[in-house]
C-alpha cells in the first residue's frame, strides 16, 4: 500500500502546523514552503479538523509526524491507531511519516507521554520489528526521532548514540534528528552534543527539528513553548554543516505564539542554512582553486 | 526485561504517593542524571503524565474548570486519571467518561450541575470532529415517502448532535461564562428551572441551543430511532391538546401545524434527512 508522495517538494525550512494559524496559512501568510502535520490530531475523527487539513493540503506540501504509535512498547502495535494514521496518509498523501523513539502505552493503557527506553539489544529488536511493520504497510521508509529524556536505566547496555545507530540500521529506516533534543540530552545526561552529531550516520538523516526548551538549572525540559535557545542555534549550524540540504521543521506546541513569531524562527533557521551552505561552497571553491 | 520494566514504570506513574512500593521498586532501576537524583527523574515523568491529562481535560471542559477553580479541577483530573485509564491513543477522547465520573464523586455534590455542564461541553467537543451528514434522500421524495408510509421511515439528526436534558439551567450558566457575564457579577437564580438543549454543528458553526418543551419529545423520539409516525403522533398529541377535534394532517388556526413543526426541525438543521427503517 503506497500512501506516501514523492518527497521532492519538501525542501528548506518549514513549520509545524498549529490549528490557530490555519486561516493565515491558507491565505498564504508567511511564505511557508511546507508544513509538518501532527497526524494524531486528525486521524481519529472527521468533521472540521479534517476538512481544514484537506484545505491546507491543497496549498502546501506536508509531512506527517506522530506521538501515539508507541514504537518502543514491548507489546504489539495498536492496530486501530495504525489503521487510522495510514487511512489518513492515503487521504492526505504526506511526503513521509515520522514517529518518536519512545513508548506511550502499556497494558492497554495510553500514557500520552513520550516515555524513555532502556538501551537494550531487546529494545533495538522491538523497535526494528515495529518500524518494519509500519514501513511494510506504508510502502516506504519512515523516520524515527531521537527523544528528549529525563531518566536513564541501570539495565542499559549501550549509549544513546550506539542505540540510535543500531535501530536505524536494523529497521532500515531514516532519522528525524531533533537538534534541541540532542542538546537537552547532552546537558541532562552529560555528553558532548557535537560528538553525538558527528557519530550519526549522515546518509540516514532525512529531516531535522528545532524547538525551544525550558532551563530548570539542573536539567532541561523539551517543552516546545519558547524560542529556540542560543546554544541550540549554534548546534544547529553544526548539524547543517554535517547534514546539508536536509529539510528542517520549527516546532512550537505550548503557548503557541502568532504566526509572525514562528515565521521569524523559520527565517532565522533558513538564514543559518544559507550561511553554512555559503561557507561550505566558498570552502569548496577555495579547494578547487588551490595549487 | 523491556516489558517488565515498562510495566513497573507505568505502575509508578499513577501511584498516588511518590513513596509507594511501586515507586520504590522502579527507582532501583533508574540511573540518576548527573544533576538529578533518580526520585526527581521519576517525579518529572509522574508530574508530566498528570499535567497532560489536566491540560487535555481543561481544553474540553473549560467552563467546568472555571466553575470549580484550578485546584479542585486538578484534583478531579488526578482522580479521574487513576480511576479511568486512557484506552485510546487519541487524547481528544480522554474526556469521554469524565462527566459520568464527576456525577459519582460525593465530594462534588455541592456543584450538582457539574456533570451536566461536562456533558454539554463534551457535546461541543464531539461536534467539532463529528462526521458531516450523509447526503439525504431528495426532500420531495422524502416528503412523499413519509406521508404515505410514516411507519416505515425515520428522521435523522446530524451526526454532531447531542441532546441533553438537565434538571439544572446548565445552558444558561454556560452562556453566562461565554459572554463573561460571570465576571460582571452574574448570579444563578437558585429557583431557575432545568433546561433541555441540543448541541450541534451546522456547517462550520458549533452551538448549543435551547429546545422548546413542545419539540423535546419529538427530538428524543428521533434520537431513539423511532419511526416518523411516532413523531407525528407526538406532534399531533401536542396539537390536539389545543384543538382536540382537528385532523392529524391539518391544524386549527391557533395551533402549530404538525408539518410546520417537522419543517422547523429541518430548517434549524436539527433534522438532516430520513431513511427507511
């Protein structure tokens, strides 16, 4: 079953769609090139939300993002959830679908929270099986996102970086690299964020996320309710150097500001991409003219 | 090991007391962060799970939250989270059981209208995402069919419709919260009678409206899936109370015609079509 559209028209920096901005976006405000849609908000109902999304889709290329698939749960995937998301994908034809490396349900109960995974061989296998099930039905490769976490487990057998690499390889899927989450985890768990980026398999990085976090002093929370923090902008520039031409989405979920503010963040991200790309091109020019 | 760890952590998320045995058990498996002890790591997730439920319920039931205040609403939200595990990935369905849960809470007996206010707000919430009405039978054909065989046809309410009859004036209270009259000193008349209402979506407009006592039994009959002849009898009964000698099809000058009554339901968008039984 093919539900995906050719991803060629997802380029540059886009925005996460928030319903408060639908009318302005439909009027073309902000010159936004593409939108990321939280599939969970549209997969379980009909009526106004879906009609709005169909209108948005007529004007914008979209990608799907999800929070409720619970890829990392030791239990089977929720078939009704998967059916609903795939039905929506058939209808809307996103360029791709992404989900978090996390678990959100157990024992038939949905926790509505991205819960942390222990980095085990067993977890790699569970994730790979679930991702492959989704990919088989989707008719294409999906993206998995590195999650922000505020807890680790004594049982873990490997680092987050090794875990991520093994999941991508075993499941043969792509990475949605959340740059803010890398920064948050580096601060919370005490590792080098740049080294983490350099350790990622560049050929599997297919999208990036940028968002704001809350700084509680001793720890950071991936809250999505504020502008992207300055250190994250710096890390993003490094990510763009390592993974050029990868589409980027700016997310903002809590205390959602005006579209103007979000477009400002989007334009700043575009500026970083342009600057890094120009520096890289100048470097190549310099090399090609070198004696 | 993964399943066992997830079950253990899930149990700890919903424990009322952070010092419980379930929390202590999972704490042994949590490796602290460099700057955060294991207990605080767990507390972050426990707090976040509760906050998600509180926020989702607050979006569905904003007037209920205003009526009881945030502390009480949070307390109800926490109790509900523990008593009614979320069985659906869709956060928008989290509130489906909330009004019935509220109705059973003795500590909320002083706000006896809270459960019905919850039902009203849940109706509005459902109307938002309810499917569009299916294309109806051609009105002329429908009219002909129900005139000749009213016992073989039923009227259809919009998929977005919720009928709510309350012993409390909940729609009046809700309206007072919408136009902020509450902030200007509006007080509920303790002697105010109960209200019957329909919550519905007409096109893209979502609304709650009072239903006159004469229409209420007819709408209830339609909602119950009863045949059109039942609704005609109800409308006729209402009319005959005023004019006992008039026929079913034609009405006396001082009463509401039956077909006019049915027509009014269509015009208001409260009835959207008919189908054979």
